């Protein structure tokens, strides 16, 4: 059974940093795309960043967030710097099942999802 488990969320002041981690189990995603999405209250789930063949970012986080992977640990990270109150959301990890899949900003392209971790940025 495939599981994605996020960790690292919390409460931080504006301008601060957090690092999210997503540990996968049940299969390896070494050559599959993995990504991060977020959902704020009353809003649609939106793309944040993804890694797979290349790395892509939403315009709203470019230059502040960085996605990375540790294939030996089957884990993907999201380093978030210069956080803003508008970054407040539940952050979800996602993975594509197809080996060799490329990073995609479309949530419909992902087959596995974590349960989410809350990130709250205070002003």
C-alpha cells in the first residue's frame, strides 16, 4: 500500500522559514514526478512546486521556495523561505505513478496524495 506522509508544518512569523518533508512508502518514486500543492480555506487546491525531469514552481513562490529530493530516503522536501501570510494553507505532497514521468502543475496528473500538513504564517 502506497503512503505519502508529510511533516514539518507549523506556525511561523512572516519572513520566516519552514521545511516540509514527504516520506513515501510502499513503492519507490525515484524516477517518478513528485510535487507539492496547497489549499487555503475556501479556495481550490493549487500547484506549488514539482520535481521530475525538471523542477517547476508556481509564480507566487518562485525565488522563495525550493523543492528537492533524497532518492535514498524516498523523500521529497519543500524549503520555504521568506514566508508570507498568503502562504497559509494545508500543504499536500503528491506523486505520479508512471516511471519517468515529468513534473506537472496539474493536480489531475498525480495518482497518490498525502494527508496534508498545516502551514500558518502570522503577520
